[in-house]
């Protein structure tokens, strides 16, 4: 099952390229969000849906804050 799922996923680079070509924003600033607000939003988003998501898993494992900080601090993501 893992190989079947992985075969359907796009890399971040490819997905970003596709969004750019379609004229979609790919950075928080492009829709008026600051990095600080985006970080708070990640943490709130985990509580919005009444279903189990990757955000719930990260929160339960105690790594959500570290993951958010890594994403926000990365020179590769959300740029």
C-alpha cells in the first residue's frame, strides 16, 4: 500500500511549480499572512476538524510545535 500511495504523491517542488503555473499563491505573505500568524494557525487548525489528521498525530506525539517551527524556519518551504 505504501508504494501505491507514494506513487500518487507530488514532491513539494513539483506541487509548488504546478501552483505557480496556475497562478496560485504559494507563500503565506502572498495571501496577507505573517509567519507568526501562520504558526498560530497551524496550531489552531488541529482543533477545527472533527476527524483525525496529521496535525492531531503530531500534537499527540508532542512534536507539533517543533514541526511548525521547522516548516516556518526552513529556507525551502513556504517561500
